C-alpha cells in the first residue's frame, strides 16, 4: 500500500511538472495566447470591441457563429501568417479555429469561443494559368467571387451552388454544385493544395507530392492542416441555362412531381450537363430576418418513388412541430446523386467520401435546412430536426431504400459523416492524420468541424 501511494505521488508530481513545461489545455489563458500572437503579427491581431474584430464576427452567415466570441481574431493575409500563428499557438496549447467563407450553420465550425480565430479572408487571390485550364484560388474566398472572376474567360469551377459558400469549407467536405454531373465534386478537381501543418511547415499536396495528404483532403475536412491555396481544374463554359420554378401544389399533384424527379434521376442515357434540385418548403409570412439561426441535416436514399413519397409525408407531418416558430423556414431538398458524379470522381483520382457505386436508378441526397430569427427557439427547432431525421431514417429503412452516406457540408450536430465513408476510408484518414499531425493538434486544439475520432461537430 505504501509503495502504491508513492507511485501515485510520483505520477502526480510528474504531471504537475509537465503542465508547467507544456501548459495543459484547460489551464491556458486565451489572453496570453492573443498577446503572444500580437507580439509577432502586430495589427493583424484584433481584440474585442475593435472594428476588425466586429467586422469578422458580422461576416459569418449564421447567427450561431456571429454570437461565438473568440478572445482575438487573426486576419491572415498569407500562408506565412498562418504558419507563424501555429508556431505560436500549438506549443502553448492554445485552442483555435480557422474560417474561410464562414458559411457553416453550426456554432464552432469556423469560429471558437474564448480561443483564437484565424480569419483567412485576406487570402483572396484568383489566378488562372495553364491556358486557363487551372486556377489558383485563396482559401478565404467565397464561390461567387471565383465564378464572377472566371466568367469573362468562359470558364468556371465545379463548386457549390450558393455564391455565399466558402471555397475552403465546401471543398474540404466535397463541393457539390451544378456541374458535378459533368466534372465531379469540387474536391475531385483539386490538383494541388498548399497546406500549413500543425508544426507550421508549409507543404504542397498533389498526386505526386504528399499524395496521401492530397487524397485525404478530398472530403476529409479540417483534420490535417489549414489549407491556404487550392489549385483547381476549370470547366469550359459557353452558356448556362437555369430556371427556378415555384409551384403551389395540392397533395394529389405531389406523386406526379416525385415521379418526374425519380425519372430524371434514373434515365438510361443521362445528359452530364443537366442537373436538378427540388425542394419542399414551409415558410409563414415574415419580414426581413437579419440574424438567422440555421439547423441542417443530410441523408442519402435510393431513388425510389415510394421512398421519396414517404419522405415527403414524414416531412409534411413534421411541420406541425415548428409551425409556431416565428419566421421559420422549414425546407427539405432533394438532389440527384448519379453514376455520372462517381465516375467523374474516379476519373480524377478518386476521393475519400465512400459514396460507393450508386445503383442503376441512382440516389438522392436529402437535406433539411431550418432557418429562423430568434435564438430562443433554437432548442425547439433542433429537437424537431433531430426527430425528423430519425423519422426519415426509419421510413426509408422500412422500404429498403436507405444508403449509408452522409454529406459533411450539411450534416447535423448529431451526425458523424466520416463514419459513413466506410472502414477503409476512415482508417486511411486516421493513418494520414497520424503521419501529418502526429500530436493530433487538429483533433484537440481545433475542436470545430467533424473529427476523425470525436465524430460530431459543435452545436
């Protein structure tokens, strides 16, 4: 017993000494982390109540991120700034976040309470080269800025649909848009990344150099480093025809709409230049919503008209649970996931998403988006969204139309998209993280996002 007590005392003393030498994460003073940053990076570090700090918070898309308050914000304008920051923050065990476009729905995805937020919006360059077949873009850009810059050159990238979406977060998750049938996801078209690793090293990752890191970043999220530059393949464009059609349908007309969507997705000879997104939305009359709370989830189902119909029924039933929420937008969207997309992905080197080969009839990625202005309603809407996800999942399983893949960019706080990538892909991601981030810095000190071992993102 005496020896056991001595051993315990020895371990306690060792831990105490370790915490003095390498500050324990729980004991780190965020203020000291920020002061250390400011000593090296000067006015690029903004503190609360400063215009730069307020501007950074106000630029986030969701109110959850706008009301997450870091101890300071670093406005990085180069990969070297990011490198310097990590060389300061990591040895001190300072917690941090990295934000590109800031379009995430969940608090903590690209911001951090009482930590250091590395704001990448200063990385905003767009440089076409190789006879406009490639374009180098900074990781702080939003997709719309890239589209606008490339349009006069008659080229585009296979990026997200919304102009407000950041190139960084969307591409590291997948990057699904109007051109995915023709060119695959945005992540499939990254030929090179510039990445700042946990130790501050700035490396390039491509099919030839750091190939494991290159592939891991094609859907693996923020688990490996901070990407500061994407080199993307471009897609030749001449003219794009789009149409937003809004219908007020009776219940008797819904089967016809769902049948048409199923037929579109299962065509024997699909046109790679055509795509579809259809949405059911409940929105009561309301004025402008300046601060928008947002909740989402994602699931994948086999393109079965009965399954689509059942999902619509479950969604319709769920409206009663949120109809009393002021200003609610309760939206269920369907987008076809076809063999054209997975074939295009494979032709460009593959990714780690683990979608598999869709059946001949195709798949649909189904996502909920709930937007509302009052934070007081968050718990109520969140419970309704969780219940709708459970009910939708149960309904398609009964019909044998379930598919395991969860799309990261619209996953909910209770989902673990990386676990749906398959055992082989997840093992590859874990091994690659161990190679490039052996101290698990991006698992421990950068808590936002979907982690390799923790699973769920912040709420």
